[in-house]
C-alpha cells in the first residue's frame, strides 16, 4: 500500500507540474568516468617534483578527465626501463635512459613528451677542501654512487667531453642513503660522489650544515651542456593511440609546473600536507634550485618549458650512443615528440621564480 501511495503521489506531482506549465526536473546526468592512469615518478615526492602534487591538489588532472595514481620511483635513470617493462602509463625520469630504451627496442620504449630539465642536474661532488677543481682532475679517482644514479650512468658522456679515460676512474656502486655516502666522503673512503646537486645539497642541509662548507661540485652542465635532464614520458601505446589523453596529461602537468614556479610556497605547502615529514625549508630551496639551475632558469622560463632543440638532441643521441656503446643510435622522432605540448605562451614565465602571476 505504501508503495502504491508513493507512486500515485509522484504521478500527481508530475501532472500538476505539466498543467502548471512547469517542466519536470530531468534526472541528473552522470559525469563521465575518469580515466585512471599510473604515473611512475623518479623517486618519492620532494621539492624537486612538487609541481605534480600541486597539479593534483588543484584538480588539474581531474579537469582533463584523468585520475592519477602516483608510484614512487627508484631513481630517475630507472624510469624509462620500468615504464617499458612494468606497464605504467606515464613516467618521469632521465632523458638519456629514454634514449637507451629506444635503442634497445623502440616498439616498447616510452617517448619523451615534455622536457622539464633543460640541463643535466648531475654532478661529481668532492670535499670542500679538495684540490680537485676541474673535470680533468677526476682521472685516477674513486667515485662512489648509487648503481642507478644518473651521474654514474652518464659518466661516459662527461668523460668524453672532459678528456678523461673512463677506465682510469674506479667507480664504486653503493646503494646506501645519503648520510652514509656523505660519511664515506668525509672519512676519505672515497674521493668523490656521483649525484644531483640539489639532492646532495638537501641531504647536507637536512644534516644541519650548509653545502658550501661540506662539498664542491663539478657540474655536468659545465662540461657536457648538451645533456638534458628529467623528462615527462608516455608509454608507446598512449603516445601512438591516445593523443587526447597524452595532451591532457601534459596540460595538467604544465599548469602545475608554471604555478609552482610562480608560487613555490604553495607547492611546498601541498608537499608538507601530503607528506608531513618533509622539511619545508629544505624542500623549498630544493624546488627553487631545481627551477633556476636544472630547468634552465630565467632564460628557459622566458623561452618556454617543455620543448627541445633539434640540433642539440641530435648531438645528445650521438654522445649517448657512442659513450654507452648502444647497439644503434635512435632517431630523434623515436625519443621525443612535441605533439602534445600546450601553446608556447602557456609554457612561459616572464619573471623569475616566485615573482610571476600564476596562470
């Protein structure tokens, strides 16, 4: 009886609405389901990649119809290989590793779609008081680093331009944390360390010291400026068959990058919100250093983030193929495409970090 009464009441209300000239309210349309994707990072979250969290927090991925599952990486040099082998949709990692994957198997290798780091962040760190002052001085040294470290895995390119015989250098692989590695350097158990300047500096600051008092850097960018750093990459299936998804993902990331550049405090606030153990002060310096050094600083921000220079990329392909003794040298189109980049005007910042208006 109650069911019948409710049905009659509903019909009566509908009839009255029609008689009164009031249209019945349509059933709400269901929003389209979000496309779920897996995004492999270079590492865990830090100031150096906080723009991804900012884009997620502000809903930019969802506005593109995307739901992102972030996966912590195991180092920037491992990202390309893991995207190829483990089925991630997008990745963030080193460009030289993308080249190596394409050389091995272009059909399964990811392709770079948005170049964030215009310069290699790699360095060889020596004690602050060391007599080592120039690239050629690394001849005969023992240099320690993580097995997957980008600087270690691109040392051949560095050595080629520095005029150093790689065979003269003893490379020790040690996967200890940065406290352990810096301890080896301090105790004289290694002559130098491979790493990123921002990562090593952050580790020193976390330990309560200033980097200048502990280490000096031989920067790869000063010796082999042709090398690129970390890039956004897409799995081959997405790059070839889902252009709307690839373009939407890049748009969302680009908005996060531009707004992190303009408002680094906002990016770090999101980082600390989601990862409360983060040291806000240290990570803010790390973010700014990443933008002003590794991303290319004011010149790159004014020119536009995301694209590459064709002549330079050709040089990088040759350097990597020769230095790493690859089975073949991939073509530029196998390792990078600008097809999914937003218009250049949306990838530019006219002022320095923290002094521009967010998009």
